[in-house]
């Protein structure tokens, strides 16, 4: 018997072809600070130290959860990469940081270069939009480890904030106001619940009247980045905290940045919950507490501000055509 690596399920040539396919997409994200080319053993980034008084590096790693199952079933992979990058950008944004570079991990049983190309296109698009270099990554072919035409992916982001501007240095006090910025939908959380309820009743190609679109279009909406909206107000003294609403919901995530003496007073009827959340709750007879814990309920980011900053923030958001809701306060 003669066995080769390719016979065992790993195609080195296909892997090399994938590098060539994605080179231009990845290079399109490079900033002048990137010092290495694609294919190096490590990505080198020249840190712009002169731009900061006391720079602090901020990092985060995440995935997109079972939203991947929707991509597999619909065979549409172009938004997944954008969701991953934007999720990570939002996570470090809560500290006051802006991104420098991003690294991805993509693993599958058998490499499909068409799928990989779609995923990398999404990663590159979001990196360009967030001024973040896609500096490196790993593509792993692991026979028998994943299901047919399935893959897994995760990302790591590194950003920077001047120590004087870190959100953790600011005090959140009684009377501070909660300003919610809308999500595009589920973002990247609550998909196990959504799949359990919706895919037992609909096909992904079904047009859903309540959603005014095909089901897969709703479920693959991009997890938006809030950096373009928030970047210009990060140094405002009236901004006291930022909460990214992911798994755990509005309360679970926002409580993470409060001290033991502070609580949330949320006005839950201050905004209209988008149809996707109402549909899941209605069809699945899901308890309201479960909905609020598993999903963002239509609010993707919360800005906590001093009351004296409300007028300026309102003017800023209106000028930038950003919808928002005054959704409660700190007590």
C-alpha cells in the first residue's frame, strides 16, 4: 500500500493556489505600517509610536458562532468575514481603541478555494472600511474534522488607545444616560435559538413577509462596525462608557462595565424591536427574558454619557444620519 498526503485528504498544491487567489485581496488592506508580505511566518507591523503620548495595545479574539451554519446551508459566504472583523473592531472600541491589524484562522476538512475567496473578500472589505491591515492568518485543511463543505473561522485583532483616553479611566455615575445605536439584526449572536425556531418552519430561500426579504438575506446581514460613528467622539469628556451588545444581551454586556453600586434602568419600550426578533419570539413562544439574554433586541452598541453631553451627541448623530434611542439611565 502506498499512501500520500493528498490521498489522506490534504492537498498542498490546493493550499498554495489559495494563497495566490487571496493575495490581491489581502494586500488591498495593507497600510504603510505593514512590513512583511503574504506568506511570511509572522506579520510585521511598524508601530506608530510617535502618534501617541502613552500608547496601550488592546487585543481581542472571537468567532461568528453558528451563523456559519446559515452560510453553509445557503452556500453564501461573502458576509461572514465582514461580521468577524466588525465584531472584533466593536469589542476593542469599548475600551476606546481603534484597530491596527487583524489575523484570521480558517479551517476546513477539504479546501474549497471559491468559498475561501468569498470569506477573504469579506475580511478584506471590512478591514479596509475600518482602516485595519489584514496582516496574516492561517488556512488549515483537516480531513475528517469538519462536516462536508463546512469550515470554522476565528479572528484576532490588535488596536491601540492612548492611556489617557481609555474608557476604563472614566467614571460612570448615577444619572448617566444610555444611548442605543441600532443593530442590523442578530449580528453574530442568538443563532442557535434562531435556527431552532426558524429552520423548523422555513427554508432559507423562503420569502418572509414580516421581514420583507428572503430568510437567508436577513440571517446573513452584516454585523455592523460602529467605529465610523463613534470615532470622532471617543475623546469627549461626557462619554463615560461603551457597551457592545453580543451574547448576554443588553443587560449582561452593559453590566460588565458598571461597578457594584450602579444598576441599569432600561426603558424597554423606548424603541421598536426589529421584526426578526418579534418573529423568533412569536413562532418559538420564547420567553421575553430568553430573548433579552440571547439577542441584542435591535440595539448593537450603547453609549453611556453624562446628561450634559446629550445635546451635543444628539446634534452629532443627527448630522451623521445615525439613528439612536435614549433607552434608559444609570441608577
